[in-house]
C-alpha cells in the first residue's frame, strides 16, 4: 500500500488511537488507574472509588472547556477545577496521569511501520493532535514507548495552539508551519471521522479515516460488554488492531471473509494464543523438549507453538500426529464383553453398518437385517426383529463367541498399527507432551491404555485448552487444562462443550479425520476420510488467529508487565470464546451456520451447524421452546447442535436483552434498558438522542434492541452538525425541533438537569417528552 503515499510530501498523523494505542477498554479508564495510583502514592484525601474519580475528572474537563474561549485546555487547567480537598498534591496528580499514559499506551505497530517507510521515502511527517496534554508530555509518552521522535518534523497540539482539528483551525496552523507545501501534496491520517477526515477534506487536503480503534455499533466488543462486562479490557485495542490488519495491508475481503478473519483474529486468536503461551511456560518449567499436537486441531496448534517457541528462542520439537477417537478407542479395548459392546455402539450417529465395520466384522454376516443397515443405532430400539429390538439383536450378534474372537483379533491388529505409528513418529515416549483442545482427554487416555497393553513404558504430559478431567487426573493420567481441569470455570465450559462443534470448526483443518492406518511396506501411514468443504474460509480464520499471535508477541515485547496480568486472568480469555457461542451476533451465526462437521468416530455422518430442519422446528415451536433445547441435544430426532445460534437467527437480540437484565455488573447498561422499556411502555416509537458521544452510541444500540426509531442525534458541538453517527444525522436542538422532534432521550450521565432545562426552554408552551437515566 505504500505506493499510495508517493504523491504526498507532507503526511500528518493523529496520535492517540492512531500512532499510539491504549491498553484499556476506553480512554476514560485511564482516569480510574490514575486514582488507584494516587491512593498508592498517598496523595488522595477523598475516600471515593476509581469510577467516581473518573466521573470527577470528566466533569472537570467539561467545566474547564466551557470556561475557555476556544474550548482548548491543558491538563493543569483541567485539574484546577478539582476541589482542593480531593488530593494533597495537584502537580503530582498531573504527573501520575502522564505516567499512567506512558505505561498503558503502546505504539501501533502497523502505523509505526508506515512511519518508518515514509521516513525512508523522504517524506515530512508531522503529528497533529486534539489533546489536553502538552507537547513535552506527549514526547515523554512517545519516548517511553520506544517511538523515535527524530522521525517527526514537528508535533502540533490543539491546547498549545488554541484551536482544534474539530473546528478545522488546527489544519490552518499546519499550513502556516509548512507554507511551501501545496495542499494537494498534504495527507492527514486519523481515527476520528469528523475531525480527522471530514474537516481535513473541508480544508482541501486528502485524508484517510483510520477506523481501526473507534467503537462500531453492534460490535463483538459491545456484546462482550453486555454478556461479560468487558473481559480482558487491556486487550481490546490489540484485538481490534489484529482484526483490522487488512486495513494497512490492503487485503480485499468480501463480507463473509471479513467476518471469518475477524472471528479468527479477535475471538479465537486470544483464546488459542494465551493457551499456547501457558503450555510453553510449562514445557520450559518441566524441561520437556518434544510436543505432539493431535490432529486435526494439531496443524493450527503446531503453527502457534512454533511461533511462540521461536520467539522464546528455545529448542523444542513440535510435530503433529494423526490420531482420532476412532483410531485410538478400538486399540484401547482390553477385553470385549457385553458392556464394552454397548459402549461401542453408543457412539453418536453410527449406523448399524458402520458399527459392524468399525469392529472388523463382515456386513454379509448380518444378512438377516440387511434392510436395516443404514439405520442409526441411536434409534434402533424402535425396530422389532425376531421377537426382539434391532438394537438387542445387534448386541447379541456382536456377543456371539466367534464374533467376539474375531473382534478381539481385529482390535489387536488395530492396536499394533496404532502403536507402530506412534513409535515411528515419536520414538521414545519418555518426557514428552501432547497438546489438544479438550475436553475429557479420551484420546490421551486411550493412547496410554494401548501403550500399556503393549507393555511400552511412557511418561507423557497431556495439555488441554479446556479440561473436564478430574476423574482421569485422579486415576493417574498426567493431564491439565489451561482454562479448567477439575471444575474451574464450569459455568462457561458447559456452554462451550454443549456446542463444541462451533469451536472445532474454527480450529480444525478441513482434511479428513484419521480413520485408520496402513503399512505401505516402508512405514505406517494414516488413512484419512474425505476432505470437508470451506477450505478457503477455514484458511482465512486460521490467518486471523495466526495474525493475532504476531501482534500478541510484539505486545509482549513492549508491555511485559501488562501481559503477566492478562495471562493471570484465564477466565476472562475463556469468556471471549464463550460469548461467541452463548450470545452470538447475527452475522456470526449466518457465517458459521453452514459450516459442516463430521462426527469423527467411525461414521460418515455430516451435518451443518444449523440445518433447515432446525429452522423449521423453530418456526413451528417458537423461540422459547428452542431455548429449552440448550439442556438436551435432540427433539424427535432433530439434532439441534447450536440452539443459541438458531434462536439468534429468529430474533437477533433475544439473548442480548436477557443478558442485560441478568447482568448486575453493568449498571449503566441496565439503566439504559430501563429507559427504553419505559419508552416502549408509553407507546413511543420514535425519539431523538441528545448527546452524540459514547453513551449516545450505546443508547442508539439499545433503541435497536427495542425497535425504537432514532430520528437524529443532537449535540451542542456545532462542528458535529451535519455529520453522521451510525448513519444518523447529527444536528443542533433548534433544527431537531424544527423537524418535528418532541420526544428526547438524554444520553449523558452528567448535567442531566441542565440539558433538560435547555430542551424545555425551546418548547415554551408545548411540553417536551424527555427521558433520561
């Protein structure tokens, strides 16, 4: 993309949310951290919470700007509004805020790479910011984060110039500094649509809206905020950066591909990368230098492991091995009896024919029931044959002495093949590790059982991302789950396991499952089932996951202390993947629903995550009925793999509304919901939102949930008039009233009475309808 910049001589860059990113969920969270640090330093005098201080800090800035003729203020002027009884040392408080910015800001790796290229091309680069921090303070933050100040010709900041990009006047300052550069040779890049893009265009220069960090309505981060109250807030900007890396790399994805990449980079990427990080810590601690990822997830796990090991500069062998439930279960059987036969044929979705072939018997020997061979075993009890059920007939047939003898010989042959394959690929089984996603460790248990039956010594450590393995661990299987082993996080794990197909489809290669082994005269080769569809889409998801890890590794290099804290919050990383399954966005469901999975246990059964039969049942029975199916897998042979995805197809916000009501942690969102419920109760269908800031965006989202139309945003800032927010026009109050607006929701949490008075003043005789939290 760098050739696009050749026609420009002067490039101006916004600083915050463009060149610099913050490891917080929203900029105002910096103020919470300032108060925590102030308490540590012993300068706090008022016993208030970090959230209360944040509100104080926001109000101080609002008042300072209202007093200033040009609304531009510096940090000292903001804190001069703070009552004297809040802190003992105002200057130290100011320094603390700068230090917190230093520690929680980090350089945008993509934009800094662009800066380096532009410098090599001989371009003049200027930093242009609407900000209350001084140039000196900003320089200290940049230097702290390893940004070379020599790459920039100058830094121009609104509070020192007495004007802003928001009004367009700061661009005039830029032109004045560089009078010899014509406007057609100037380019500005920044994150704010109004001040960085629209105003730059109005001033006659080209501009690029760097939309990576600004919040977008109905985003996955909105959903996470509602469902889990912002898990891993330090990572939000990094996840956004990774999921939007196509912006800087000029990758032209269609809508389906964009969603695939975003799910990979922003949802699955953190879940997988943090797991691999933890595994590598353990490999080092336990001095294990060989690890074997289990296919089909093994390809992706292998790539992630290699990258992390290379970053750590360690010598650890990573080698995926081809195993599956089918090829490990049969070899692990020690003795065939009726109980084992019942276990075997209980595998979901096996047909009678598939069960016969799986234990090495001949289909011809079952000629008496040949017309039933394609019947699934799970419903075979419904059919009567020879004065018994079809299921009992099959069990009795399997239990005949000759058949048991044949099955046991077949098992021994399969065990020999499996063990020979493992010896060929692994060699020495002492002090090695396997790695898999989860959940119950059956494959790992069966591998060790087969080795035991062959008398082969082994010392294997098994790593799972998600484990429900208490019984196996207690019985001596050396296994641990990164996100849970013995009951930890079961409230989240239960939901993920209930619809494990979603996660499996996103992390498994599309090549067929391992269905057996064959000796070719030289070595043992795995036999694979036919390949699944959607390879291109799967590859894009993988690219997103691997790209996230690249950003994560760079983040670790620059912010090691923050990374340590992030990795201690495993539950929050698990919440990110849990939200995808438990409360998906409609576009995520529409993307995932057609992905096809196989059972991977000796059957050719394949099915989409959401089928036409599922949709038909939902239309027939209703959403509440499908919701109850979360507790069971079938209804009259309708296998509902993903009830929550299915319901989201029928009602996009079904689970969002429920989550808001149930989530006591997010008080602000609950208050917003109560306002909308009051609006709906009064039969109001259209409103104007007073306030076009972050809360306005949240209220707009809430209006969508309750099918309330938003006619416009109203804001006091004249520079916003005529622009759009979420596709809705922003205007002044007078224009809104002239357009017929008489029902308003005040979106601000501050100065509510002042805004209400301002609205009612315009109406005089007629009374406005005003709602607020």
